């Protein structure tokens, strides 16, 4: 399995990269049953080939960063189905290996980075509380919950840990403590509503937790309304000075009680220029955003990069011509 030689943080300095889209919707499109409380993580044990196939679909669509199927994979969740800790740790590591294999098979020689997903505590509860936060646990308790999973994922050697869909600044603090010393860079994304976390804290204050942390290579939002992403990108860039990561959902709303999506999709790849201009450097989609939309997004980013390169080349040629005229 090939591993990129360029660190992800260095790659971001060269321009925006395309993230994948929602893993669960692609698995469902492949005919997988995700009704289990472990959601897509169940397939790490029961259908790993389906996960690899889903990753491959996003690489073919133009994604250059793949997020693993470990969002809802926890030692506690696996224990409920009778899976011991040693086997659970192996399944967590497998999530990284599956993404690496898909990248090697479909990347066409281009570098494809793997982000190991570390979902919030609420994802393990499988009751929608990941969109509310405020679980009644303190930062120290949440850190103890997250640390073993972080350690197992870090052992697999991902390019970055995606601390994602974080609803609460308290949990963000716990996650940043849990990853300290693991040897892997991280990005931190909140599940936001307007200019606040889902738990109600101002996003500016939540982003500030990562501002001086060199382990954090990007900050931003995911699984939010597409129309709310722009302001969050601006706040993240202004507050931290770091590259911004943004991957909103389709715009539909998850009904946790009915376990169904409501409303209509509003995800528009055409927003990508505005996100990029505001500081976004990792851009993709979350729930219900499939390979077709990621392909559109990748094409738009490629067009913008081409236009920018042409403008830069023209300016460089003009400067060279003026310099020759002075000789």
C-alpha cells in the first residue's frame, strides 16, 4: 500500500485538496444495510470489501483525501456485539488499511491521503446526541473515552486524524488532549449551527482552542447546512490563521427518532470558489453527498487552479519582459 511522501500539511500549502463525500450513503447505494447501531463501522468486520469499494468510488470521483469508516467505531460499541478489545483494535486499524488499499488501486499514481475518523462521544450512543453535545460528561471523562481509540488508529499510520462532527467545545478540548503525543497531525471540525457549536458556544471561541496548537493542521466545520458553511470558514480562518476544512452535508436533516433524512438537498458544488477564497483548503461533502457531487466539486476546483496558474504565469512573464526591457 502506497503512503504519500508529501505531508498533508505541506500539500495544503500548494492549494486546495478535494475530500471525499459521505461514506454511509455510498455504502447504502451499494446495497449495504446500515441499520445496526454501529452504522458503517459494522462493515469493518462483516463487509470490509464494501468499504474499500466505497472509498474507491470517491478516488475515481477526484477525492484526494479519504476519511475512514471509524467514525462510529469504538471499543464500547464493539463490546456490545461481543467483540473483544484486541479484535476491536484490529478493526480500527483495518479502517485505515482499507482506505490505503483503495487509494493505491484507484489513485493513478497521484498522492491520496488518509484521514482516520475520530467521531464524537455521541456517535457511539447512536441516538443523535452527536448533534447536541452536552452529554453530562466532563473533559477528563471524554478524554479517557477517546484516548484508546486514538491510540489504535494512530498505530495504523494515517496521514491525519479527523476529529470530526464535534458538537461541543468541551469535547474538542478533550479530543485535543487525547491526541497529544500520538505522533499524528489532526484536523478539528465542529458540527455547527450558524455561528455557534451545536452545544451553543460561539464558534470563534471554539476555533480558538486550536489556534496555538501546532498538531492541528486545519480547522473548520462538517455535517452542517451548506448555506451556513461560508461564515464558519471565514471565522475559522480569521480566528486561527490555519487552513480551513469544510465538508457540509447535503442540506437534508437527520431525524434521529425516525432514523430518516428529511427535507431537500441544497449542497451546491458552485459554492466552492467562495469557500476557497475565504480560506478553505480541504473541501468535500458529508452525509448524503455522493461521488457525483464530489466529481463536480473536483472539476470546479481544477478549473479554478488552472485559471490561477495561467494568471500567475502571465504575471511572471510580464515581469520578466519588463526586466529585459530595462537591460
